[in-house]
C-alpha cells in the first residue's frame, strides 16, 4: 500500500519493526525540510513574517492532532518528546501531587517500561502501591479481571490500549466507564494504537492519553499528551522556563500562561510537530480504517503461514493488531534476528521493553513482527521461506 511514497523502501529492505518506529513518507520529509530551508524561526517568539509563519504551522499541527483523536479542545493537546515524556508528565506533574501513601495504581505485567517505571518511581518516593491486573489465558486484559482487581484504595488504572508484544486491544471504553463509577482515573498509553486505528478520546472518556509521532510515520522526538482540560489545569509543569510564563518578578510573583503553552516550556520541537501534522494528514488521506484492515489481512496471512512450520512457536495466535511474537525452537531470538538481517529483513528480538511479561508467558525473549501499511504478502512469503528451514538457520549461525 503506497510503497512508492517511502524512500527507505527503495533500499531493498523488508521492514517488520514498525512497533519500534516507522518509515517516513516523502511528504513528511519534504515538510520538515521546507521548515528548515524556507521559514526557519522560533515559535511564539517573534513579530516578523517568518516567525508568524512558524506559529501558524505549529498551531495548525495542534489542530490536526485535536481532530485526529477528537479532543474537545485544542488546549487539551500538549506537544512533548513522545509517549515516555507524556507518561512522566502525568505521573510527576499530576499524580505525584494527588496520590498519597497507600493509594493503589493498577497496571499489568504486559506494559511497556514507560508505563511501569514512572509508577515505580512514585511507589518509591510517595509510598503508593503498584499492583497488577491478571491477564487471561491469551495474555489479554478483560473487564472482569479489572473489576476483580480494584480495591477501596485503587485510584488509577494505567494501561496500554494495545500492548507491544501481545498486540491485544484492551476494552478501554468499558474500563473507563467502570473506573469512573468508582472514582478511579484512567491513563492510556496509545503508542501502539494511534498509528493503526481510530481513537476518539471523548468516546473512550479516558482521563489522559499519550502517543508518539515516530510510530505513526512522523519524526522522532515528538509526541502528544492528551488530558481532559480540567485535569490539565491542575497539572504542575515538570519543566519551567521560556515561553510558558507570563511574568516573574520574584519567587512569589510567577505567573504562567494558559494551556497548552503552560506545559510546553522552552523552544519546542517545531519541525517535529509540523512533521507529525503532515504524517497525520497522510494517514487521513489513506484512511485509518483502511490501514487497520490491511494489517489484519496481513496478520491472518502471516499466522496461517507460520503455524504450518513445526519449529515455530507463536506466542500470540489471536490478536486484533499487526503484532506477531514468536520463537524458533532451540534458537535464541537475537540469533534469529541476525540471521534474517543477512537477507535485509528487519524485525525486533528481545523483551521489547516489557520485561515483566515473562512472568506471564514464561518466555523472556521473542522475535516480534509488527506490520504496517507498506508491508506486503510477498514480504511475508520471503520471511516464511527463510524461517522454514531450521537447519539452514543453525548452519548460518555458525
């Protein structure tokens, strides 16, 4: 799908590591180059034409993001460096000032490190308790298990909408409804879902949501924190400096700007935001639902092929997304990745930053295929051919 738009695909490469980052279409590259060559200036700092052009492009990107996730207000869209920074802003800027010792935060053992370590930090510094919602036999989160897990001290549920190893799609809307009935906040890590499916934050009714631009055809170093406006109004900035203040005369007279600028201290990643806006426009031009259906079709095709190879152990047969995790019998995952790299096939091997998941699956490291819109069945056929001969893999490892 639209392969001609991606310069990296001119390099005779098969890329199955889209869960880590994606290739960039030429229109995104051109948009960034346009900023750096034709109207470079800072944002919200100048009163001359070039700077005003930057302001317009930067804030237009915010409007594009708002529409993309159907936020109620553009003030609810905060640009940052990515999902990791977004989750740290949420934990350190909001919940660190709300939670008390003994309060409980629920996560799962399938979460990415970025949705685990910030909570661990609060556990160490604030004395909160971090506990786990059990996964079912498919390593999925169910509403029933969420209901069984909450206690009178539960204050927050923080979950990936789609996990980066199992690829399961969580019932976030239903979890939010139940959580709010019990006075519990819900934080959503959408790093693996925003590039692949329609997100409507008003429909989900989540309190906070984060995602990264580089996993959805945009530049690295740019991401989005969404929060309900009334919650963001109570978020203490985790960074202070230029751009986010109205004035400061002394320690007792510091006045900050309104949202969203109040939470975007310093010179922002202007090129990143502009590039992200262009990436979303590109996704919209294809259609997010069309992308999702393409991935589902590829996944069914891949699973059908891999399941016929006796020495392949598939960790997640069932999934609503384009993530497939597997191992080759008796061969270390990283050795499989190095073998495939000889043939210009790129996939991820390791724990994928979900280091607690091994306690659920019993498997420490896996090979992960993560599909996206430009992958094809022909690429899958080449992969399957190389994986089908175990003796060949063993021989080439020597």
